[in-house]
């Protein structure tokens, strides 16, 4: 009997505590459900004492992105509160004023926080991506300087040229020649991921893993990154963190595998740091220290005098940040262009005009950094792609102290606060009634040069500076804005131009609408299988001549 009374008392306490939490931060209007209504002290999924919204969450677990988007659209201020048993209270917002508050105005109150850094710590260590406060600030200062250096930008273009000439174009040409020139099938997502891994390794580490070279065995380093990132993503998505923590303590299952794969990555990077230090010492002895200096990030960090482990963690952060993001955006870009032939024609026109202006020949890409930076239509097409399919679908911070968001939503110390790029790109409250359409017009109709776009912004980016990063936080915004944004745009434009002007891609399955899978970086479920054919030269004005009228939107 005693145990029965004790159990009841415990349950009662839990219910009371839970009810207190539910009412603590109630601030926004209560409503019925849209799957929505009153959840955990704000608009959100239907919640109950103790279990919170566990039932609704479980029902929608396979469509969380759309479920959140629907609830955010129904919420009067595009903010919801998700409170469920086993997880910390989470405020999810698609409200630009809230996003600006979190990312800029009250930046110091919204660090990534321990729950985030715990999940990624084994792989990223103390790298920029995974630290807060002074540790972050010091790295940011150093790394911002390196990212804005001309030498790194030039290195990027050199690497892109080589990777396209030696691997990407030959791989697609081989596919196009298949079936007697009728066109073979490739998974573009896979090709783009391999391409991006080669590029980021050459830029960050100064070595070529040869991922896209069919003549070379699949590199162990790439596999280690893939496996480690997959296990880390599952950690992040686990309903209860204690499970992976116990597995890690016991060195069991996936956690053991993670430790082994991280070991492979650490060993490879440390080996490179040691050999680069030796190389540098030799250059100095031979009096060729400056002339022989490399411009990859790892070598630059060595020049700056950082200790080995700090350099290791920094470059791992760069690889993780730059590895799958551009390939994710490009996969969706090619898919959208296959569905919007008018936009494809417009992009081709701009590429052809830029190449004509430069007098570029058939061989090689023949464009420089500034040519890519000036491409406005392509820039708009990429921005529009990432509005609908952001490579980072959502991103969370953890409140250091109690706060109230501009829309009145109360935030408690320790709460998770998530700004939701995927949902924001689809909010009619932000983009208007045609939010669901793929339309370059919303970018191209912005006044040219309206806004400064930041000191390092490209002419194309400056033209779009009227769009606040807090309304379009695809690259985040505020002090922690993505450092690789410029680099990413150059890479995406380079690949789009190199592929589209030579090859026609058509979906193997015309009727398929692929699923968007968020994980750490979003990807397309099942890949993007396309038939590749050589593109026949188009008339000077592709858009008008092919009967599409060069329209900006198409169904
Ligand atoms: C389309 C491509 C890309 C997108 C959409 C993107 C997006 C983002 C986002 C949303 C963040 C914030 C993430 C967070 O704080 O948790 C971020 C941070 C970062 N990104 Fe990118 N990124 C892209 C490409 C790149 C590339 C190619 C690099 C180059 C290495 C890069 C380097 C970084 C770094 C170093 C940070 C950390 C900045 C900091 O914490 O201060 N990104 N990026």
C-alpha cells in the first residue's frame, strides 16, 4: 500500500509541476487546435499535463517540418511553443522580429548552449561552429579575416576550375555518351556531394581526396565524415538524450562507431598539420618562407601560430559547414529548373551573355570571380531555391536567462529557441499569397543596388540587400552569420554554369516530388536521378526563342 501512495504522490507532484510550467509563460492568445492551440504557454500543438504534446508529436513525427509550418502559419504571430515529456520547452518561431531579437538584438542571451555543443562536441571539439562566448569571438575574428582574403577566393576559383575540368565535366560527359549518346542516368545529388567534399578539402586542408574520381577508391576520410555526421544527426534527433549518453559511456553500438570514425578524422587532420609544419620549416630554412606559402585555411592557421588541436577543430568545423550545404542547395536548384524551363532558359541566357562579354572560349570556364559575382538572375534562382529548400532547415539556441520575445512570447532560462528557415520560406505573412511558388520576380523586382549589402557583398548580393537576413535567415543573420556565404555563392554559380551550358538534365521520374529530409544538412530522399544529354547550342535569346517567353514563374 505504501508504494501505491508514494507512486500517487509522485504523479501528483509531476502533474502540478507540469501544470505550473504550462501556465508559467502563457502570453499569447489561446485557441483551439490547428493541430494548434494552446501548447506549453503559447500557441502550439494540443498539450496535456505531464505528457505535453507527446501524442500529437508522435503522430506527426514523420512530417515534423510540415506540421510545424502549418502551426506557425495558423499562429497569430508565427510563433509556437512545443512542450512535451522528455524534451525541454521549445519556442519555434518564423517571426522576423523575433528572429532579429534572437540573432542580433539579444545575441548574448541566445548562445547555442550546452545541449547543442554536447551533441556535436565529440566531432567538432572547440571549433568555431561549436563554441560560444569568448572562445567563439576569438575564432570568429581570426577566421573572418581569412575568409575575406583575396588569396582564399582565388584559391577557390582555381580549385573549382580543376575539379570541373578533371572530374565533374568528364563524369557527366561519360554519362551523356552512354546508350549511344542517348544519355545515361546519374544521381546528381551524389555527384554534387562528392564534388563539394573535394572542393572543401582542397580549400580547407590543401589536399585532394579525389572523391569524384571514379579511378580512385572511395576515400576513407569522406566515409568517416559521412558516418560521423549521420550518427551525430541521430543524436540530435533522439527523443531522449540520455540514451546516447549512456551508450557513449559504455562505448557501445553507434557511439563506439562514432568514436572510431572521429579517430580516423582526427588522425588524418593531425597528420596533415604535422607534415605542413615540416614543409613550412623546410621552406624557412631554404629562405622561401613567404613565396612558397600555401593559401589553404589549414596552412593559414599554422602561419597564425595556432596550436595543433585548435587548428584541427577549426578545419573540421569548416569541412562540416561547407561539405553538404552547397550540394544540398544545388540538388534542389537543378530539380526546380527541370520543372521551370522558362527560368532555366533565363539562367542560360545570362550565362551565355556573361561568357560572350568575357570572350570565353568553349574550353574551360573562362570567367573570373567578379563575373560570377555579377550574375543576377542566377543569384535570384539560387536564393529562391534556398527560400523553399534551405540547406539548414532549422537552427536552435538556448536561452541564458528569462526573456520576452517581441511578439510577447515568454522564454524561460534554458528553453530551446528555434528559428525555422524552412517554415519562414513558406509563410504567406512574409512572402505574400504566392509564397509557395518558385518565382525569381520577388528577387529581381527589388530595386537594383538598394542597400549596401555589407562591405564584402557581391554586386548581385547588394542588389538583394533589401531582403532582411531576419526574414530570410538561410545563412543565419547577426554576428554569427555564415562565414562561407560568398564562397558558397561563387561555388554554386560556378557549378550551375559549368553544368547547364554543356548538359541538359531531365528527371528520370517526371511525376515525382521528392521528400526534403532535414537532418544536420538537408538532402533529397532517394537522390536526384537524372538523364544527362549534351546540350545542343541554343539561339542567342533562349528564353524568348524557345516559346517560354522567358517568364519568371512557371508551374
Ligand atoms: C549554401 C551554402 C551554405 C548555407 C545555406 C550555410 C548556412 C549556414 C548557417 C545557417 C549557419 C549558422 C549555423 C549555426 O550557427 O548553427 C552557418 C554557419 C557557418 N558557415 Fe555556412 N552555409 C553555407 C555554406 C558554407 C560554406 C561553403 C562554408 C565554408 C567553409 C561555410 C562556413 C560557415 C562557418 C564557418 C559557420 C560558423 C559561423 C559562426 O559560428 O560564427 N558555410 N552557415
